[in-house]
C-alpha cells in the first residue's frame, strides 16, 4: 500500500479525471449512503460521492476529461483531504479508481458503485459492527427500525400464492440459458471476505458439540464470528460464550444482532474494568527473539508490551495514561487499519505509541490520523513485520525529518541574515564624507521638506522591520 505522501506526489490538481457508473444511484441509495455510510466515512467523503454521482455517465469520453483543480474548487477541499475522502470511499466499496497515462497526460477514472441496500448493510457483519460501535447501540437500533420493516406475521392464515411456473410456461432450454447467465453475475462480496483471516473452526466445532448451541448455527454465524474474532481478539471459548448468550431458546437460532452487540459491549467492559499494567504484561509476555535491530532495554520492553495488546486495547490504555478517552473517530481509524490486515497488531501498536505518546498528540484525528495512516502504509510497503523493526524505522524516519527541517531552517535564516545585512542600512542612509560636509546645508532645509524626508525614512525602516519579522 502506497504511503499518503507518495500517493500525493503521483497526483496533481492538473491531472484529468472522468466519472463513470453503471449503477442506479437515486434518492433511496443516497439515503442509505447518508445515514449508514456517512458516519463511517465522514462528511468530506460524502461530499465527494455526491458530486461524482452527479457527474457520472455510463460511457464517459476519455478525451473530454476535466481537471482535478475544478473538482477541488467545487468541493472546497485540498488535494490531501480529497485523497483521504477518496480512499475511504474505496475502502467501503463505494468507489473504484483506475489510473492511466496517455498523450494528454495522467488520467484518473472514477467508477462509482451503488451502496448496499439497507438490509444487506445490516446483514454485513463488518459494516454493521463498525456502525454500531461508531454510533452506539441506541442510535444503531433506531436506524435498524427506520430501515428494516418488521415482518408482518399472520399465523392463522393459509398461503395460496401462486408460483412462477403456475402462471408462466418456460421451456427447458430457456431455463438452462438463464442459469448460465446467472452464473456470470457476480454477487456483492461481503467486506469480511476481503480480509485474510481464518478461524480455528475445528476447535470451535468441538466446543459447540459439548454445548447447547446447534451445529448448524455455528456454520450460519461463521462470518460474524470471524469479524468478532478479528476486531476484538477473542478466543474460541469466548466466542462460544457469546453464541450461547445470543441463542434464542424459542427458535433455537442465534440472533446475530445480539451476538455482535454482546461482543462490542463485553470488549468495552473488559478494557475499562481491567486495564492491563505494562509491568504485568512484560512479566507474562514470553521473550520473543528480537530481529537484528539495536534497541535499548526500555525499547525492547515496549516492543514486548506491543505484542501483548490488541490495537483496540492498546489505544484504550494509552488514552487512560493521558487521562483521556478513545473517540469514535479514533476507534474507526484503528479498526480500519486492523481490518486491512496489512500490518501485524504489534506494529500498529508501535505507531499508536509514537503518535499519541512520543509526539504527544491529544487525539488521533484529522491531520494526525492522516499521518498515522500514511506511516502505516509506508511500513506495509517496507514489509515491516516486528515491533523492533517498526521502532527502528520510525526512529530513523524521525531523525531524517528532523535533519531536513533543521537544514531548511538553517538555509532560511542564512538567507534572512544576508537580506538583513544588505538591507539594514540602505545606501541613502549611509553617512559619507560629502554628507558630513553638507550637514551644515541641511539646516537650510525648510521644515516641510525636513518633515517629509523624516517621514520617508521612518516608512523605509518600518518596511525593513516587517521583512525581518516574517
């Protein structure tokens, strides 16, 4: 994954773009994007999606491209904010981006995607858990009631609905042709399918066999359990306990909404009630052979601690140390990175420690979150796999950045001193021998001319002082 700074270097306001979309995006779809997606992606990304939807055409002409500068002016965004909004849309499956070079220059092709329907969104384990965590249980349930209409039941009535083949006659050949066409239509993949993560299903099946949860419910809830294990780091016994809690004894089925909410609630309680101490973690953490990186004893201790935490736990403890709390946007930023599975958890924890503790940032939001994500992308690009490597890399990068900053400052102040030395005493203000000889003549100036001359001198000195203060 390319670092943010690297990506921005390969993108310019002068680059062209076109927008395409084969999907129908109407008022219903916009309502879903606004109420379900927007809390996850932010207002900037929603604005980008809305503008691109207006501009989209089914078959855009690549020769009739527009410049990004015009798009940025319409949105009122800088290139960095636009890029951040764009990748959020991509991550949520709302946008696909393509790039090409041709005779007219660099071109970006934005292919707008329709959102999931509201039922599909709430059935998607990853998206629904993220939204529940971000908005809170109460607001999440309000949205569920708004979008998901309760099923109307009528147990006393007998269904007499006719089937398709009761009304229409379809030949065998037509059915086979329709089946072949159906195979070629790809279903929308669930977000969790993008993540390279597997559950130990054998162990879980053995535990379920000794419980009162039906075996078929384990298979039905596999994706949900995978998401929960990925986000909260729960082991198989903990997952079984959640299954038992969510089992509806009347239907003998696991309520997956209850399952997801219970997991989030349990995780929050554990972190708040039992914050781990660094000393305890170091004692319990097995010594991991360090890579060939020279670290101090304190740094190695921190590396071991980073291995013992889940990122969501680690940021909770770091914020507690700062007498603060984890915001919804911080939770989203960390979860988003964990779900991408491009970095080990211990490496993510090193980045959290660096941006919250070393750099002493109050929150991991806005520009700080952008730098955090960019650093994560760079570490992934460099294939950093251990906290020791991450700490050494971040230290080296920080030293290089500091050296470059000092160099720029030295160059700036050197130029400034040169300008000041040249301009502090202009030629007209230097006293020469002829000036001294003519000093007596100055008394012959009129008061008006002398006052005008003094005012001019004062004005020039004021300009010089302004130049020095910049």
